[in-house]
């Protein structure tokens, strides 16, 4: 049969065709053919995660705002920018987690309590820090804004009521990351330095409010 070699050649050629090169059968009359479109090679960039963050610590000031002598012979003082603080906010990582922006709103308090009077320093600092993660360390720098800081007193310390102008300062912070997970949970601890000045409202004197402290941070 002279057609056998030709039929065999056609079958061999069809077997060598790639599956993607085999034509689809025509659609039935009255229907439309669906064309398969290959997926795009460029995937959409993932959305940056926004994580919950918090800090807890204490700043030690260098300039006395108030110093009192107690009846037991000891003395207590409130220094500028000193106090225990707690802040909550968010962290936005980028550059594959190498860099991140942290924004927090906090509360800082320092006070003196006595039987015949009390005094305190209470502020609500807002911090925005840019940080770099170089395992196992996290180094950060940024700005702190303190709106209308003030001191207040009662009893024999009632004259301690002082209002200051809103102030912007510089924060330098270094932390050792002692616990971290793939989920992004992180705990870190380290020192910080605040460079700031406070001016008494109404054109009063300018007071150095630099402070050295320690911070414990967490990111969830």
C-alpha cells in the first residue's frame, strides 16, 4: 500500500508537536471560542504590612525644674524631660524589612508626692523615627514633638505651675533585638538619647531638656 509510508510520516510529525502548538477544534455553531491568555510575567508588588508597635521606658533629665527638701532630710527633684513613658503606634517596614518607619503617641510622667503638697511633669510626646535593622541590632533616629508641655503643683508647691511652648527635639535610639519571629513579632531593648529645649511660655527662659534613657520596644 503506497499510502502507508505517508500516513506513518504524518503521525510521527504530529507526535513531535508541542502540546501548545496543537490547534484547538473549532467551536460549535452559535458559540464563541475562549482563548487562553498566558499569565503575566510581572506579579503585583505585595502590600506593605503595617504592624502594631509599643514602647516603654524611662528618661533621665539633666536640668532641675524643681528640687525640694523633705522632712526626713532627703531631697526630691523633677528634671526637664524626665519621666516614665509609654507609647503606642505603628511600624511600616520597607526595603524587605531592612528599613522601617515608626510613629507613636505616648505619655510621660514624673512627679513628687508629699503630705503637704505635690508636683508633676506630664506631657504627651509624638515621635516619628526612621530605623535600620542590622541583626541583631536596630538603630533609629527621628523627631519628637511635645505639644504644650507643662508642670503643675499643689499645696506648698502650687507655685510650680509653669507652661512651656510646644517643642521639637531629636531622638537617637539603639536597640538589641533579643526576640524575633518570622511572623514579625519582635522584642528589643536599648538606650536612647533625647536632644531638646523647653522655653517658658510668653518669651521666658530657655531650658535644656536633654535626656538619657532606656527603652523596651515590641512589634506585633
